[in-house]
């Protein structure tokens, strides 16, 4: 039987830094106000001509180079994004595949907001374990600055741009295999975090409306409460299901939305400070890119070693959520 293994990780962040002091010049806020409520100090902003696919390509190049897998052996590309190059089609994944020089390769996008990377990890696992694919490139890439209202203090302080990518490939060694992934959703809470976006559920009445309807909208207090409750419950369930103690987790990597959420969930799970990976202070909330960007952070600083167990946990608009138990299993 074939199992799915996480072989490599890569990430890309734009050069431009948008600090809290910069935002204080744009809306009624301050570094102290933002830091206290979110833990965010700065976030990266893509250049005007820099697209979601551009960032995804740069992250993918690192993941491919580190994987030990030849580019011509990649047989699927999946991109998780809520800020695609194009509203409907073509998919950002097909553009990334083309820019990478991949030929006749299966490529598609998914939309699961901040849970996107966990969702595409589960899809990659299923395709590999079914025997349909062998080497799958998964990418979370977001240009959230393009759909952020910089007059809305409640949302503009939170979001940044960036991309993360990983290679997932087939293995016969069960010790290398992704252990388990859990995903879920509840559309009852859809209005807590959304962008009307001019879809069939909220069509544009005018060109003026079109310009603003793409912006993200969030009910912050309600989202916070549901996020903490849902993330904690999901992690407890996946650990109990697999008979794994929280002390066995080397790196707990939650979605980087808000430090208060991360701390609340970590405390509820009795995770130590050393176990919990935090990058939200540097990059803000990058939605589907945040988890692979955080994994890349510990990879590049030397903290992530072969065989170490990662616990991923995410929550996003939809509402969606997901968790995963993943050993890091590089080929080189």
C-alpha cells in the first residue's frame, strides 16, 4: 500500500513591510492597540504587479528544490486561495503549473479560506493513497491586500500577503506517512467571515458596488469565540482518535490569525511555549498560506528535524476547520 509523506516545505514573502505605525497613519489605531489585541507587529504586502500565482511559484520552487523529486515527476498541483489571480477561471493552480514549466499536469484550486492548506493536504493524501497520483505539489498563496478594506480598522490590521508550498509524495514506509487529517465545516456561521464578492448569492448592482464587494468582512468578537472552541475541540478529537498525547507533539502549528487565539488554544491543550509555533507577529494572517509559511519558518531556522511530529490546526471562513498529524519526512 502507498502512504502519503510530507517531503518538503517552502515559502515566499513580499519585500514590502506594512507596520502597525504605518497603519496608524491610515486608520484610527496604534501599535499598542493592534499588538495588545492581535499580537501582530507587521505584515508583508505584495507589489502592485505581483500576483497570487507569482508568490505561489516562488514558494513552490523552494519546495521542489528541497524535495529531491524531479519537476517532471510532479503529477498534480493544488492551490488553496481566496485571492486568486482571476475571480472564476482559469484556476491559480493552472497558472502556477504553467509558470513552473509543468506540462500535462492535473491542477486546480480549492476555497476553504484559512483552513485551505489542511484541506489540500487531505486531498493530496487521498489521491496518493488511492494510487492515482505519486507526487503532489500543494500551495497556499494569498494576496489578501487586494481584498482588504484599508478604511476598516477591524480587518485591515489583520491581513498580509505571502505563500507557502509543500511536496507530498508516495511512500511504502508507514513511519513516514501522514498519520491522520480531520476536516469539517458549518455554513451556519457563514456570515461571521466572508467577502460578498459579487457572486450569485450577492450579485453586483453597479460598478461602484463591484469595487467594494470583494473586500473581506468579519464579525471579530463572534469569530474569536467560535474559533477557540472549534480549534480546541478538533485537536482534542484527533489526538484521542490516534492515542497521541499532546506531549508527543514536537511542533504545534496553528493557523496564524491572532496571538490571543493561538495562546488560548495552546493553553487549553496544555502545550508548552516551546511546542507552539508563532509567526503572526511578523506576517499577520495570510489565510491559506499561514500554516506552510510557519512550517517553513522552523525549517529555515533549523528547528524542524526529520521525523519530528507536527500538529496542524486551522479555522477559517465557511466556517471551515481542520487538523492534521504529520511527521516531517524529507528525502534529503
